[in-house]
C-alpha cells in the first residue's frame, strides 16, 4: 500500500521558532507512521497553541491532506492549548496528554462544542508508540482510571465552553 502524503507547511509570514518546531515535529511524526497519516487525513479544524511564558501563539490548521501552521491565533478556532513552552514541547514530543495536563493545571485546554475532542485527536498524531515509551506494561486499573479521567475532562470542557 502506498504511503498517504500529508503536506505540512508554514503559512506565508510564519517565522517564529515555535511554528518551525511544530512543523518539524509534525513532519517527522507523519513520515514515521501510516496510521498517523490516516488520522491526520480525517482532521479538520484549527488549534491554537500558546506558549504563555514566551507570549507566542501558533495555529495548526488541519485541512485533510495539508496542515498549515500560522503565527498567531487564526480565527475561527475549534480548540486552544496554552501553557509554558516546555509543557507544549512535551505534548509535541508525545510525552503528555492535553486533558490530563489540563486537569493537573499545567495547561489550559479549550474546545468548541462542535469539536470537543479535537485536542485529543491532535494528540493522537503526536503520542509515542508503545515501543518508544518503554516496555513497561500499564496495569488494567490505570487504563480504566485514564478512560474515566478523559471522559470527565471531556464533559467538563463541554460544560465550560
């Protein structure tokens, strides 16, 4: 089966370091996995990522076969993720979950009522596959607790929006 191409590009005028980092991470993650490319094909919408400690925002515009990265917040937004630069990089590197980080108070995650799970779907493009996270097996109760926490967070975000 031929690989599905997904173009990741910077919008005209996007020059920030954060925009370049996001572009590089997305390109690498999508190049490494057909599963991620298939997930990206199904995504539509805009997600703003703001590094609050550097006062810089980029917008990821998911258009199916193309992802465009803009400097600044480009309305209309379907979701936003804000927090310290280091926490955002952790998400990009697949080390964190946006909803869990929101619950812990490290990130501020918001979603529209029409696309409440967009931050989690974007996270699916970034998260590390099990073999890269280590060989540690997750106990069943931890999986159930994670599902309950994610569901509660999704309901909380829906009610808050």
